C-alpha cells in the first residue's frame, strides 16, 4: 500500500494520507514517506512567512480603516490566516515518530 500526499488548499501544502497504520508499512516505504515529508516540511516556514506578509498588509489597512464592517471583515481574514499559521506550525512539528497520527 502506498501513501499519497494530497494538496490542502487552505494550508497551501501537501499532507500525507496514510492508507494503513504506520507500523504496517515496510521500512523502505516508511523511509520513502519520510523523505517526501521532509521536503514538504522544508517549505512550511516559507509558507508561514508568506502568510505573515498578508497579515501585515491587512493590519496596515486595518489601522487606517474607518468603515466598521470593513474593519470586521479584515479582522476575520486576519484570524483565519492566523489559524492557518497555527496549523502549519503543527504540521511542521510532525516527524517520523508522529507522522503516523497526522493532524486533521
């Protein structure tokens, strides 16, 4: 059985989808999965930095916004992006020992 990595549109990265329990994969399969996962993990800090840039831009808009509804919308967008950053950090912390229990 094979592990697929599917694109998570919200996070902007691919995440592993295990077809069986981690322990049931052969050592070679586990190594291949971990190699691919390490490549994904390597882009997470850049993705976080990109999202932080969006948040900074929205916060600058929020500082000068006088329309209450627009301010509320900006705050909602900032909160959503902050949630994405939090989830990306959770995924970043996954390593070989924890990939068997991915965050959903």
